[in-house]
């Protein structure tokens, strides 16, 4: 099995200028040639844009759910949990990666390396499990509405969210025994090293990506079938009763799932290939492909909030209210101009949704 560059060689005195390779003993390691010149500026740009969008977007999501009673429901607790999973990487791993790019190598020591890699894994696996939970929640709400309130009431969801994060922590524990959290000089990041253990890498890809994707795909295919059935039987009295808000909620979360799968599929495909034949395939993976797959994966953390704003009018309206309130000076919040902004943001609600509260008294999972 291929061995990765040891942490000592990455971080020892003078190691910043050595640009360590993929492994120490190999006479011609894949990274023995000079680092690709476009990696540092491209990765810096991606991380700066992603960090800014991540912080602003996911804070807007969390504040929207907390402020708006329409959004403060059981199903949206999963969205808050997902937003927190995306937000955590912008607060710690991404800034230290930018610092590594600035210094040309890792300069913060082993503790920060392990910690940043752990937080990165926490975010990724937490996102996967939250997206899976959202799909199951949508499936139960639309396809098994009779049992939904008994299984997924407002009091149950916090327990499910806690279970998601407990399972996420448990899933990360084996990394410390396998020694798979190390610095990779190709991407200036402390991350999961796919060649540390072929068996463990295969298990990570299957359990943390392929299996959740299969579960989510099953849930959404069943929902799609019900939506199509409802349209075909539009004149039948026995047709499934789906409200437009249910369909919009489903489409929003389906878009989140598709974007996540697209962003993380290349890196997981590389990991699966490395696990199948580490001695041959690991050295044959083009460095450009490996680096680009990481860029795509990093960029995913800022996209969910954009999807909510584009596809869900309740989130979009609440985004406007929050941003309008921030533009108004605190002292002048009751002035005519600020009041006009606030009333302008709220005025469409009575006209467009006059009967929504009585029409949807028991829709705790709709966003």
C-alpha cells in the first residue's frame, strides 16, 4: 500500500520550503514535481468566496428560521442543523488552509492539523447525515402523512438531530486509529488521506456517500412518483392530496441533494478507485483532477443557502427582511424610511397568503 508523506516531513523546520511529496521512500512520487502554479491562487479564490458566502448565507438561514414563525417548524430544524454543518468549516478549517497557502505549507503544528481535519470531517459527514434525514423526513411527510405527526412531531426532531451528530462523531473516531487525518501538500489542507487504509477508505465511501445517496434517491423517487400520480389523477376524488407548498419544499431539498452529490461525487469516485487498487490507481490519478475535486467539494458549503433563497419564497422574503433591518441604523429603526422598508417587505404576505395559516395548520415539515 502506498504510504503518505508523514506529518513530520510536512511540518519540520524548513519543511515549508521543501514541498513534501506523496510519500517519502518512493524515488518518483506523484508530487515530486513542482506544485501546479495555479493551485494556490485558484484555491485561495475558491476559499475566500466560499467562506464569505458560507458565513453570510448560513447565518441568514439560521436567523430566518429563528425569526419567522412560518419557518420555525419541526422539519426546518434539520435545515438549521445542515446550515451549522456548513458554517463550521468557514469558521476554522478554511482560514487555516488560507494560512497554509500564504506560508507555502503547514505552519500551525500537528494539533491544529488534526483538529482542522477533524472539523472538516465533522462538517462533511454531518452534512451527509442531515441531507439523508431531510429526505426521510420529506418522504414520511408526503408518502406516509398519517403516521408523520406521531413519528416526527416537533418534540421528536431535536432528538433526531442529536442522534445525527452523535453518529457523526462516532463515524469520525476510526480516523484516529487508522492515522488518516494528515496534511496533503497538493491542496494545502489537513484532510482525510485516502491511501492510509484501502479497507477504511472503501468503508468511508460506501457508508458516508453511496449508502446515503441510495437512501435519499429512494425517498425522492417515491415522492416524485406520488407527485406524478397526483397530476395524472387530477380529476379523481381519490387522488393524493399534495399542496403546492409540499411540492416546493420537496423540489428545494431535492435540488440541495443533487448539488451535494455533484460536488462530492468526483472526490468519492477517486477514493473508491484508490481503495480498489491503491498501489496502481493512486499514482495514476491526475493531480489536476484530484485538486479540482477538492475545489468542488469545498465550494458546496456555501450553496445551500442560495438554493433556499432561489426556490423558496418564504426564505427569500425573510432574507430581504433581515438585510433590510441590517441596512437601517439601530437608532433610526422606527424612522419613516426604515419603517417603510420593513412594511414593504411584509406587505406581500397578506395579499399573497391570506388563507395560509388556516389552510396549513398542521404542516410542521414544510419550509
